[in-house]
C-alpha cells in the first residue's frame, strides 16, 4: 500500500462485504455504545440472525464483564477466517469517501485512511503528529489487546479530527462524488440514519494528500493557533475511539522488533472528519454510578469542603438549563437520583478547567474505594434520568464543550479529562463497515 510518511498516513486496502450481503445486517454500531442497555444489543441479535455481520467480528462491551469472554474471542477469530476464506469480504484499494446522514437530517462527511502508529503517542504531554485528545486509561487496554492480538482483521470505529477551516481536504470530495464509484448506500439498523461510501479516484487521492500536507506546514500551524513555529504540529486529533487506537499502538510497540517496520499492524484504519463540518456536533458524556454503597453527598461535601454547594431543583428541565447556562469561574454539575430527585452542585475554586475533570477527580477514588459497584458513561439527558432514577443509582449531568476549542486546548493544555465529549449522540456513532487486514 502507498505510504505518505511525511504526514503519517497510508492509502489503505480495505475489505468490504461482497454484493448480495445485506448491508443493514452487516453494519453494526461501535462496540462501546449502549453498554448499560443490553436490550439494544438483543435487538441487534434479532435483526442479524444468521446473516454475515460485523456483530460476529467485534466484541460489544456490554458483554465484556460477562461469562464466556475467551470463547467469544475464539469465535470472532474463527468468523474472520471464515468470511475471508469464503470470499464474503472482498478487497478494495484506495481512500473511501463516506457520507453519514444523521438523526437530525444532516450529512456528516469523512474519509477512510490509515494512520501511522509510529507518529502517534497517547501518553500525557505528547507532541506527536497524531495525538489523543483525552486521558488514556492504561488499565482499560488489556481486554482490548486480548481481542485484537489474535485477530486477522480490524474493524475500526475510530473517528479522528482535522482542523480544516478552509475545507480543503474532505469537502472537495463531496462535490466530486458523482464521478466516483459507489461502494455502498443503505439505511442503518435501529433508526441510526443512512450510510454511503465512494471510491476516491487517483486524481482526488493526490489532491487529498496535498491538502493534508498544506495543513501540516509548520508556518500554517503556527499562524492558525498563534504559537511558535518551533511547536510540533498536531495534524490528527482523536475524536472517538481513543482506547481502540491506543490498543493498536500498544500491540504495535510489542511486536515491531519481531515483525519489522513494514508490517500492516504499524497502521490503523480510521475515518477522518473535519471539525468544521456543520453536521458534526459535540455532545457531552454524562456519568452514572450503579449500586451506591456510601453516602455520596457526604463524601462530596468532605472532598470539596467549603467549595461545594448542593441545591435541589424542581425537575430535569431546570437542572439542564442551569448547568448548560453556567458561566463564570464556578462549575455546575447536574445530579439525578442518589435518594434525591434532581439537583445542581456548584463547585468554586475548581481543580481543573472543565467541570468534567473536577467531578471525575472525585468519582474515580469514590468508586475505587467501594463507594459504588461501577460507573458508566452515557449519552443523552433521557438516558441519565432513566438509569439514575432507578434505586441505588446516581447520575451526573454535564454541559458540553464547544468543538472549536478542541485543537487549541489540546495544543496548549494537553489531553482533556477522559470522556469529555462525544461526536454526536449514541445512535450517531460509527458503524463497522470496512475491514482491514492487520496480519501478513
């Protein structure tokens, strides 16, 4: 495959299901979605039945803590081999331009390419060309490594952002798509919108590469962010799938001395999107604690001291309005359940720049020290309320960050607190469609 090393990319060979395979049954949402809603995955099982599907090739995290994990991994690896041997998956060389019609009727545009893991560093303080935008939790990598390590194929749900205000990289493909071969075009399952993919021709392939080179010029970078020309360029910033890319990196570091630098595992297939795409919305990610074992309100009072104030509010509407309208130095977080109904906590003199970081710094030790059975990260005010108002649970509602703040914040301050933002709502997450071989 063609490698463009100066901008850390490879033009990929992808595998797509052969004609005749039902794409609606084939494409399944990212495995890290609906982790507290097994009913969603039960519906997926019913829709897929015995048809070829990425459901058989990925490990939905809703099942990660259940029994039979090793057996599931063996079945995934066997299904990959079967699909390849039987020609269910067929190769396609080159960039794939992707359009996703979302729930709100907008069309999000993306480009499938490979990123060079040698140009990516997820560690705190990284200055690599490809960077994490949020903290990477090393403890979360082992189960993901176990799944990927013996796999023949990768099915990415990774979305990576570029900061292209002049729309030079992806948007020209939108105008030219009528000239491209259409690879797929179908409605996604369970009301998740519509997906179409197009083969980018050689002429536009070169234009994409040159446009990315333009973004990566140090003088362009320095002028855009008002920083020194000596500051290392950030070209690709993680959007979704941070731990998936970190898993690919961890495996590559482990095997590269043995397999050599030309091995396919050096690269990871991702979809890149422009942060300036009007259809791309940043949504907040909320927290829900299950199985409370300690008085969390007393623990918050103890943790934050005189900087903490809790106010009860009438309902969820008032709670979200107050949190979303917060301004000034004090940080506001909505609270649902926990023996109360709805409330807002106000934290003065916060320890981090964002409310999500301040509350996370409390929640991590609280859960670790047995304050609750587990924590989950959920999308949507309705989901927070439904889960948190169940007996023994509590939820924390957070306001979102503006997407235009992302690149400059990461460049100047480093990675954000984990699970700070989400690219779209849960149903708008990337669906598995393209595969790529990661073995020789």
